């Protein structure tokens, strides 16, 4: 029987006191906490399965609340995400709910979050994102960036930029979102990495590629986390390695 393996890890990094990242894998959510070791879950391949990360916007209030809310909504609606329209609808719902939660508490005004993930269907993987969390695909021994960063171009000599051009919530008033969606074939041995920018900002793509070439599952997740920490661990680090196989 075909199955999906999800190996997940979340850590605050070395400089942040709180973890404002959240993660969802099917009905399972991880919000505002720390996994001491990579956690591996196995799901049957068939019904829609969503795996995603959400990264609360730093420098604005209650990022952990916004990311946790999005993770819970995705977990609740995940089994109904049977196509691109359904994914767009649930991301619009997430955006509205983040704004509604912020409106109920002045201390949470402008709270927001990014989101990036994949919905696994029979024969297709729907990749989605809003913001600069990423989905990286592994194919033919190399990495492809399957998501689209919502950032302006970096300054000359800089590899990254922290400014967001869109997010879920994050402003005084809602202005609507334009989620990025890409359908890719769910071929045998499909493998991808879903992660927040706490991994991809400090760790160059060639280092991530080398880790995934040499390792899989829990060891790969640990080595990716270690690479981010050795690069200074400037932000929360949350990642999920997703792969298909047969028993």
C-alpha cells in the first residue's frame, strides 16, 4: 500500500525566546513549542493530506497566535482540499480568520503569518504559499523551489530580505491575498521539504541539497536543523520532510 511519511521538527533557534512557527500534518498540529527530536508520522496515500508550516510575522504582535490559527484551520479542512479552488478557498478563510481574531483584541492588531505547504492527492501534489516560507522539491538528485517568495528583490550583495509583500493578516485592514499554487506530478519516490525561512535564510541551497542527498527522514531533519543552528540560528526553525513510498 502506498503511504506518505512526514518527518517534522520545530525549534526556536538561538536568538528568539519564543517559537512563533506552527506546523500541520494531516490532523496533527504543532504550535509554539519545541520538538526535542524529529517526529515521524505515516499516512495512507489516498484522501487529501495537507502538510504545511506557518511562520508568525516577527516584529508584530501575536505571531504565534496567527500561525497556530492557520495550522488549526488547515488541519480541520485538510480532508476537503481536493483541488486548487478548495485550497484557495481555505487560504482565503485563513486570511479572514486572522484578521477577525486581530479585530477582537487590540493587542493583536496587525498580527499575521506566512504559510507554505503541499496537499497530496492521488497522482498530484498541490504546492501553495503566501509569504516567504518555502516548499522545495527533490528530483533527479537536486532541489527545485516549488513555492514563490513574496519578497521584494534583495539589495545588491544580499541573499535574503525580510520584507513581505503579502501574508495572511499582517495589516490594519484586509486587502485580499493572491496565493501561489502549483500542481506537480506525484511520481513514485516523491520527496519535498516544507520549511520556514528560519532554515532557508541562514542555510544556502547547496547545503540543503547536500543534506538531502546524503540523508532521509529523521537524520535529514536533524542535519538540516543543525545546519541552521551552526549558521547562527537567527530565527525559529520549522520543517517537514514529505515523501511517498510503498510498504
